[in-house]
C-alpha cells in the first residue's frame, strides 16, 4: 500500500505520474526488469490512467439542476413622414405576459427592453397612427432577443418603404 498523505506535490498530474512510476517499479521489481522496462511500464500505466480519466470526464452526465436560461426582449420602432407632430400608439407584450400601451411621437426612434422572460414567451409589437391617416408615414418595427446576458440578436423585422398607418411584428422565444 502506498501512502501519499505526507508528500506535497505540484499537481494531480504529477501524482498520477508518480503513482504510475511506483506501480511500474514494483511490478518490474517482481519480474527483475531493467530501468528502461520500468520507464516503459510507467508510460503505459500513465496512458491507461489518462485514458480512463478522460473517458470518465467526457461521459459525465450534465447536472439536472441547470438553471433555465433568461431571455430579454427588445422592441424597436422607427418612422419617417413629412409631417411633424404626429403620434403613434404602441402595444407590446410585457414580461408579465400582458399588453402595455405606449404613445410616442412620429419621426423619433423608440426602443424598450423587457425581461427576464422564459423560453416560449410570445413577444408582440403593434404600432398604429393616432388620429387621421397619413399617406406619407413609413413604419419600421423589429424584435431582438438576448439570451443569458449575451448580445441582442434580431429575430423579427417588419419594415417597408411603402406608406402605411400600422405595422405588427411577433416572435416566440426559442
């Protein structure tokens, strides 16, 4: 039996090599082999132990306690028109899965980020012109999503250079 408790080693790899060397030395001592035989046996034992440890680590099952990913949803609206002073009514799905109403000015970009939300969240953004129709209004809407604090990625886009008074875009978080 080998006792390693009183020895201070630099790393686990050194411990493994030392153990292989001692085992090979004891094995070769019984067979009365040379120093070269001990070194070759040490190498073979080390490779065997290394292979077993890699196999054990590679086959380790993922923990079932993995936390669910958190997602953040960014809604963006921009508009162009030749008229000033117009208003847009926005309706977005918030993190509580209910609709929030917001009024913004035309010709001014707007963005809002909500979250955290879970996978399967249905993000919806609706925009409509308040008041009389504007035959020069162009609307651009988009939804972007960030997973676990990462960068936002564009997921849905509804943009057109044709004049319109309303737009809608939606995306289900995957």
